[in-house]
C-alpha cells in the first residue's frame, strides 16, 4: 500500500475530473489534528534533551579531567587526546567517550589493581556512554520537531480540540492537511508540524506532483496567511483568497478606534517615517531579517520614536522603559492588501462562505459521522495509507449519493 496509495487516490480524483464533478477551479484548504495510536505519556521534549545532554557533557569533562590528574605522573597521559577535543566550547560525542574507555582498558591491562581507573571505566561504560547514546538517538528522531512520542516516534505532541480531560492536554498526533472541491477530497498530506502555516507549500507541491497542475484559486483561513505562503501563490500565478490573522478584526469599528496600533498610524512614504498619536515621528533605524522553518527570509524595517520622555500617552502606547519601537513588514502588508481586496469582493465573500461548508463538512463526515478521531496504525507512512483509504472512501460515498 505504501507504494500505491497515492496513485490509487489520485486515480479516483482524475476520474472525478473526467466526469465533471471537479475541475480544479476552487481549492478549499484546511487542516485538522488526529491523535496518533500512541501512549499519551511517553513524551520526549527537545529542550529537556538538550539541557540534560549539556549537563552530561559537563560531567564527562569533569571525569576526563580526573583521569588526566590520575595519569599526570605517568609517561603516557590517558585521556589527553579526548580532553583536547572537549575543551571549552567543544562538544563530546559517544565516539570520543568510547575512545577514552578503550585507553583506560589498555592502562588497566598494565595496572589491573588501579581502583580509580576501574571506577572511571565503570562510570563511562555503564552510565555516561549509554546516556549520551540515548540523547544522540533522540536528536536524530526530532528532525526539527520539539517533541516526539516513544511508542510512535513519528508522532508529535499537539493540542487537540477533542480533549477528553478538558484541560488542553498535549497529545501525540499528526496534522492532516486536506483540500476539497464540491466536497470531494482533491488532495491530502500528513505533517508532523502542529501549525498549519508551514504545511501549505509542501501540501500544494504534493498535489502538483500527482496531478501535474495546481488549482486556480486557493481559499484558506487565517492560519495560512504568511508572507512565505502569499509569495508562493504569487509566484505560481494562483488567485489568493487566504485570510490573515487580523482580517476579521479589521472589519470591526472598534479596530479603527485602537489608535496605538501601528496599522492605524499615518505613514509618510516620502520621508520613510511613521507619525504616532502624539504627533511624534518614528524614524527608520535599521533592517532586520527573519527566517522561517522552510528557509524563507523576511525583511522587517525597524522604526523608533525620537522622544517619548514626558509624553502623556506613553503609558497607553508602550511598556518599554525607553522610546517606542516598531517593526514593519512592508512586503507582507502588500500581500495582505491584495488578499483583503480579493476576500471583500463579491466572489471572495462567496468563496469564504463556501469554504465553511466545503472542506469543514468533509472533516465533519470523517471525524463525527464516521467516528474517526484516532489513527489505528503507527508511523508516518502507515498513517498516510490510512488517511488515503478514508479519503478514497469519502469520495466514493459522495459520488454514490450524487
């Protein structure tokens, strides 16, 4: 099934296209988190692993220094080569520790009664080396993630809407991205990232790899409204109906009354400066850059007010001890203007309403009506097979109703 599930699924989609049920005109994208078939309490966190590994390396350095002191009076100083490699700012791996243990064993052959060396060897072989091997194995499993589950190492801990304990508990799961048209599943992909933002481009690339083309219009909620995603849609000449995080707030009257929000400030393009509510100028000071998980680099321009001291509005404007500073992403603002214009058009309003009943209803059919809220299989490949079968079943059931 691993080799053919995508071929079978997209074969069904191509038949739907041939019969006129879908035409790849409007593509409604959304994501949902499905719990993995894994123990909820066998979690491993990247920050804890890094912290414990750092502490372990300090213990190793201390032990090697003790060994060096033991051998200081001898002609050969065991552990010197390792100590040179693990000096300040350098890291230790299991190969270095095994080499140190080998040298200790060689020395013990010459002096088998040396209790201090025996104690050092035991600590290395029974404690330090196994623990370091475990942390290195964990780091290979993370693959850029912040967590994984011991009973399904491909699963990442995420917050689920369906929480049996009603306390926002993190549970191992997968992020399922799905695109629909006329309530047929046109594409799906399984991701290990909890957030939807970084999943859109890989999802659409997978759809293109299978169908050879991309839908004309992309309709999605605010979880996908990033500069990187907008830039991708523009580069691919796709119509952008992707909301951003402030879209709905901007439509309210109360939004325009929030005079300390940068979005409501006057911008002097000629002088490249902002005017705050106190009529003070915020002048440009520097450019900064931000890199996403997928490697996309955004440019932000930073502005600072020249004199906030004595301002009666400062307590409402900022909590900073000094002057008010702001960061502005002009490229993202341009993309938001474009998305706003599209979404507020007649077609945009219709598509936004249709998104709620198109992709959301498919998730409702699978999760609520069919009761599928937890995967039965383990591992990314098998989970992909499982959701592929569900998607094929949904399309056939939908076709049968029509």
